[in-house]
């Protein structure tokens, strides 16, 4: 089964908690090891991914260049990561306080539409973030846990399967796990067991119940 056949929701929270500046820049490059295929060249590798940032980093990005798209609660960067995909920053009021987010959106779709069309508009991204962050319970889906693990794992301990791996694994995300004897083994991110996921999550996230994907 290729990575292209693995279902991914149209909008994905890729880090639990507020990203530090160092984490923010690391997240901008979280697919730097991906093969230069159509997904990466068109930006669809990133489209729909989002995470929370600090007010300071939100404002800093606004000041780098005049935004391509500006609205009261969002602005889009002028530099595209591929095709029509670019960074969009949001200022959203959640639980009575302002919070700041970054997501990769498809500017070919400016207004809310159906996620089934394969595009992730800024308006749809905004709605997805609000829906996710307004939930009363603290849970993470299995996919969110896997995305968090990928986001915080160093480049030496994660990779996209290349010619070193079986053909069926090519282009898919892999991370290093440790065997009972302490040996380092490469394993598909999607195939991590519950115990391996728990071992790779920060302590404060291990106790969060796993929610069903929406």
C-alpha cells in the first residue's frame, strides 16, 4: 500500500500545544525529507496541516512581507510552497481569549466549500480549527498522535522510505523504534503499536484518550 492510498483527513492538527519559534520553523520543514514527487512539488504534501503558534511569531510573520491576502482574522503569505498552497495565519477567539494558528491552505478556493473537492480553503481551515479547539474534552485521534510524533522527531530518527526499503514502503513515513534488545529498527509510522505511540509521546500526552477520527 503506497502513502498516496493512506487516508488523510482534509485538515490535520500536527502538533499538540503551542509551538515555540524553533518548533515553528521545524514544522515549516517537516516534509523536507519527502521525495520530490507531485505531492511535494504542488504543495499538497502540506495542504490542510495546521498548528498553534505564539502571538509574537504570528505578528513577526505578518511583518516580514505585505500579506497576499488579508482579512481581520487571517492573512496569507506571498510565498507559495507549491502551486496555490501557502501559509495562512489566523487570530481566533476560543474560550473567550485570542489564540494564533498557522495552516497551509489552497488559495484557489477562497470561500468555504466541500473538502471532498480536494482543496483546503482558508475559510474551511478556520472552521476546522474552531471546531477542533472548541471541543470540551481533551482527546487526540490516533492520526493526531502520529502527526505529533513525526513533528517532534529529529531528522536523524525519521525518514521517507527510499531505495533502502522495500518497494511497498517507498515514499511513506518511517521512524526509528527500539527492540527489546535495544537495537534500532525502522518502522512505518502508520504501523506503530499503541505501546510504541505512548513511548514516543511526551508524558503529559500519554494519558489523553484516543478519540475516533471525525
